[in-house]
């Protein structure tokens, strides 16, 4: 849940998620639609699907007791496996996240350092879980990306970057991809108190408002909004539309009542579009 999301923003999602799925068994038995709905708003929906798959694996095989088995759970990478193995099981594996990477690069003064190898060399094998958490905390609270608090750092005397005066330059900045600006139109098609939705193209498993309908006659604009996904900047225009032919609905599209909209996984763009309708009293 914390992927590119602040802790304060995640806590309500985390608490709500655990209230519905208190253990692996509950998550494994849940319908994917419900899992996605409980995850809605956090992004990176493949993580929610993988979390459910991992819960199914745990229910079938039991909780793994070594690094390789933890690494074999759906959606678990090197960092997560090392964190679980060291903190939960006391196994000697260095967990390298962005904070740890920054600390080690500054300690060595080398922007091209082999961080994984150095982290493993530095690891306190007597208490790897505490060591990993201390390294993460050092990066998160002291060795900050901008304006590191070198005066408060417990290892400042060992830091090559500080000695060289390069702490503000390291780690080396990655080249950011250029922003791509895109325009899209979402159509609001209603009939008999229901609204037409299409299977999500941007996020699989979610429902969205259709963008094109050959059998629709475009009506007035009811609102517009911005939406960002990584380096893509979307501008969505929301328009009413009327079907010329009742049978002119593409395969996979479905009609939903207003009550059902609260029971299905809606994409963020669909939620924003529907808020446009409410803001103009439609």
C-alpha cells in the first residue's frame, strides 16, 4: 500500500482493508472484485491481485520459513522478502529500499556503488531485523533526499559524501521521462435509472465510463477534470450521450443502477466523472 503513497494517507485504507480481510484465509476466500474495491484509490492494482494470490498460496502451503520461499509468494520481490525474512524470522538478509540505497551511496561517496552487496556486508547478522529497520529509519528521518541532517547523523564521521561535500549531489539523479499530455472524453449514457459502464482499459478488473460509442449521439459537456498516471497527464471531458440503438452496446459493457455503483470496483476516473454529474445536479 505504501508504493509512492504517504503513510498518513495509507492508514485509513490499511485499517479498512484489515477490517474486511483480518487474515490470509479471509483474503484468499474473497472475490477479486471486493479486493479491488477495498484497494480502490491506492493505485498499483496488480499489488492487490498479487496479495490475494499470496494469501491463497499461504493457505495452501503454510507461511514460508525461508527467504527463497517468501520470495516465491506472488508479488514479493527482493526487498519485501528480505524485510519479512529478517524482521519476522530473524534471517540474515539485507533489505534495500530507497532509503537504504541513499544511506549506503552517501556512506561510500560512490554513486555507482553495488548497494546490494554493500548492504549485505554491513548487515548485523546477530539482529538483522533491527539493523534493517535502523537503516531504513536513518534514511527516512536523517539522511534525507534533500538537505540531509548531517549534524544529527550517528555515522556522520564515517560518511565519505559528507567528507567530500557531495551529500546533496548523491545519489545521482535519474533522468525523468518527459510528461505526456493526453485528452480523453468520457460518455455518460443513462437509461431507466441505470448508467452504462465499460470494462476498464487503463486498469483491468475495474469499470469505467465508455470513451467511444459508435451508436451514441453526443450531448452537452457536464464537466471536466485532470488525472495523472506516472508521467501521463490526462484531461478528461465528461459528456452526456444518447444511444441511437438500444442494441448498439459493445460486448462486455453493462448497465448498473446507482446502488450497484457502490458495490463494484470503479476506476478513479469513473469516480471523478460521476462527481462531475453530482456537482451539476444530474
